[in-house]
């Protein structure tokens, strides 16, 4: 049995699918207090992290090549697992990487500076670093464009492990779509960044045209402004809930939904997209970064370009937008072109319920094959950890 120690403290909730999986030859140990689904911005720990991020953003940190390295004194496990961070220790380790900027605490320009380059080279050439596993091909592509990666370092893509939904089949999908209303879902802690205001405009049109849709919004209520709340309250086709459901509750919510509406403006890897696909939900939204890789190519017509492209075509961050979020993705701006396209697509699906059913079934089947299949992902991780000990 290969013992894997998780040494990072910034581990997102989806990683528990991997950590808790019943591998035949692998066991993970991790501190459950390091797992988060949402960030509590008022906690002492989060305030300290905010202060740290503030000081790390100073220009002097660019010249000094400052980025976080986890110091591990672990002596028990065979190998170590790190999410987005380099590790200094005595055990072989693997980095699971969301996007290339995470290695530099999301200070994308820092890689251009001489001291940073020297420090990075030392980390990439560390004999204990056995592999960097990217969460998407977009991440892998960007990694090679930003950093000088040694040829000897193993770099590959393994999508996040979300187990296959054995409780959902064609009959479940057909039954849920025999209802009068087409059930749409929006899940995001940050309402505006993820295109929530655009969806309010879409559902104004749906209400005006008396179309049988309902929208269930799950979001951080403390991030909503009064105008957004008022619009939601005035549209009987929309209900809203706080971003606080358990994993088990969310599985049931996805199961009862037909369409995930995800007009996000910022995501690098949208976990809600993957979770929805696993439940056979059709995904209608933007084609940012890894989203276009998860949605089957045959259904790419449901993915559209947002007005503000947070990620460039070369899979690198658009710094002009990232550094001016208040006046772009966070502002009152409505992406009218995107609103119109989503409305037209929803109208088409309402007029052709059979296509909606078939596309949802196709989505479910795609989630159980290829890059998203549970068993393929498990096998890939087995190979990674076995190779680390050779």
C-alpha cells in the first residue's frame, strides 16, 4: 500500500473525492480542517491570508522572487501530494495544478524576473518533485509557455476525480424532462463574477415570453447587492438559496436539474460544470479555459465567447482584465450578446424537448468515458504514484 500525505492547507472540497477513494494500493492521509468549499472571509485565518496576499503583491516581491514553498517534516508516508505549491522536504512529491499562476501565488508577472527564474529552476529540478499533474490541457499548455520545464520532469493532465453517478440513467433523465418546467441551475459563490446578472436578464426575457423555465440560484447571499436581490424577488420563475449545501444535498440538486447555466466570466476550472455533467445536465454558458474541454465537442454549440475574455486564446491570463475587475467582470455591465444567445438556445430547447433529452443523455454517457471517466482517472493516479517509487 502506497501511503500518500497531503501536505498543503489550501485543499478544495472536490479533492476529497480523490483523497477518500477506495484505491486498491493507495491511501491518502489529510487534515479535514484544510478542506474548504467556500472561504469564510471573516475568520482570523482568512484575514491573515488576505494580509499576506496584500504584502505579496508589492513590486519588491517580484524582484525578490517571492512565492510560497511548503516545508514538510513528514516522515511517515511514502510520497507527498501538494495542491498548487512547491514542497521542501525529504519525500518524493507530486503537484496537482489548477493553473500555472498558482505556483507563484497567482502573481503572473513574477516569472519574468531573474531571481524568480533562478528559484523556479531550483524547484523544478528538485529530485523530489516527480511530477506536475495538470487539472486540464489548458493548464498544461500554459505551464510550458510561462516556465522552463526540464524535459526529465513528468507533466501530464488528469481531470479531477468526480465519481460516476450510478443513480442516474436514461430513465431518470427522461422522467425529469417530462415535467412542465425545464429546471435550470446556477451555482456560484460570487454572483457577478460568474455571470449572475446576465442570467437575470435572460429570465426577464423568458418571463416576458411566458416560457416554462425555472431558475434555481445557489450563491453567496452576502455577495448580492440590493438591486440583484430585488430583481430576483420580482421574478417568480427564480428562487435563490445560500451557497451552503452539503455535498450530498448538491448531488440531489444536480440530479433534479436539466440545464446548468454557467455564463462565468473568470473560471479556470469550473467544478460545478464537471459535477453537472456527471449528473447528465446540459451545460449552457461560456467556453472559458477548461470548460470547453469538459463539455463534449458535439455539444460545443452551447458554449459561447464572453465579452470580457479573462483567459486569452493562448490559455494565459488576460492581465488587462484581471487587474481591472471592478470596471469589467465585477461591474454592472450586462453581456447583451451572451444574454441573447442563451435565450435563443433555451427557446430552441423548449421547442424541441426531445433534443434536450437526447443531449442530456449524451452528456451523461460522455461523463462515463474518456477523460472524465472515474475508472480512467483512478488508473492514471495509480500510474503516477507507482512511478514515483520506482
